[in-house]
């Protein structure tokens, strides 16, 4: 009688402990996954409008830059080498032939205009 009662208490305690532990472990895992997914999503979004490219030629007088660029998702354009207009000639101060950069481009009045240039890390 006494032994049975003790055994059942031990079993219940063990079952509860297991439930609590697995619950904590599960919640912890989920929390990490969620945070990771969120931060990856945030990074992807921050990068979504910037495109990697290598500078081929800079023409400050004409406000033009030749870039060998990767696919530009926002314009649905595959990777290629082409000439872009730049919004502001000052952007070209940051770029020299051979530089690896990230750039932002918009379609404006039928022309592709680079609006931002950042050095690629
Ligand atoms: Cu292109």
C-alpha cells in the first residue's frame, strides 16, 4: 500500500517533469527559429533593392556608369553588362572601374537610373 502510493507519486512527478522540460525545450527552440527567420527576412528585405555589380567604366561628364550587374529583381532583369544613367553625378565619386559595389536602380521615363551606390563588403 505504502509502496504503491510512493511509486505513483514518483511516476506522476517524473511525468510532470518530462512534460515541463519538453515544453520548455520546445518553446525555446521555436523562439530561436522564429527570431532567426525574422532576422533573415529582414536582411533579405533590406538587400532586396540593392544589386551587386562590378564597375566597368565611369563617365562623370555624361553622368553614366557601365556596370556588370547581377540580376535586378525589381526590374526583372537578368545579369549583364550595361550602361546606366545616374541620378546624381556625385554618386560616381564613390565608384571607380574595377570596384565591387551594390547599387539601387529605378526605371524612370523609360530609362534606368541609378539612385544609390554603396561599396560592397
Ligand atoms: Cu541590365
